[in-house]
C-alpha cells in the first residue's frame, strides 16, 4: 500500500504543480504567455504523463472524485478510499506550497487568485454558483465516464492515458472561464489553503460537485458500460 499511496501523492503533486503552475507562472507571461489553451494542455499532459509513469502502481487516480467514482462503479476497493484521498490531498498541498515558494521569488509577486477555483465574483467569467455547480458536476461525470470506458478490457490496452489526458484538456478548455476548472477536490484544496478567505469559503462546492458527478458516473457506467 505504501507504494500505491506514494504514487498517488506524486501523481497529484505533478498534476497541481504542472497544471496550476502553468496558470500562475506562464499563462499571462508578457508577450509569450500560454493563455487558456496552454493551461488546458498543461493539465491534460500532467495526467497523461503520470498515468504512464505510475498508473501501473496505483491505478493513476490523482483525484479524490475519481477514487470515489471508481469505488461506486465497483472498480476500486472502498477499504483503500480514505488512504488514497489523504495521499492525493497531501500531494496537492505540497505542490501548492512548492509553487508558492517559486512564484513568490518574483520581485513584484502578488498572490492574486493563485489558480484557485471560485464562483460569483471569483469566477474568471463572473459565473454564478448554480452555473459553477452544474459545470463541475457535468464535467466530472464525463471525466469519470471516459476513465471507465478507456480502461475497460474491451479497449486496446496502453492507450487509456491518452484518452484521459485529452479529456482533461477538453474539460479545461470548456470550464476555465466558469470556475477555473476543478473536477478535482485535492487540486482545489491545495490552492485554496494559500489564498484563504474567499477560496476557503467556496471550497465546499469543489468537493461536493466533483464527487457527486463522479458518483453518478459510476452508477451510470454500471448500467450502460458494463458487459451483461
């Protein structure tokens, strides 16, 4: 179990440091910033690369909502769920801490939103709580559904990380303007702890919505996706 939890810690660290790091450090860099498209691909690439690196050890969840959804779908033992979630959240927090150390090394550093997730006045596009809730539920539902489909035995082996990484890229392309894209409670928690204030007060949504979306996907997969 130690190896599995370590893999989840490292995978979630990479997801947060690479994805949120691209948003904090590179998205608006003068003249050559990567923008929303670059940030979207950065998140997708973190999952793709670490799924290949450690997916064979832990399954490559890197996300409490994914672990919950897989448990609901009967693909992951409930006895391991809490350990995975703790490892994922710790990985995200440590990644946010390292990112803070790097970002604060800039002479005119200002924390800003630090790639935290939010709604209302803290949504990048000013979207409401309802819009954010619906977006996070729907996007996490499809993310988990794609994971379940891509890792099914009837699909050629070895290609799942590509589909999953591209799915996360697409999710970010659509939903960054609404919530800064969570679909991952661990990713949201790490950034919120450093922003504090509004980010912590809104964090509940970025736990509730992804977990609800993933759980629904697990149920739907058992009806639609499983072989008779």
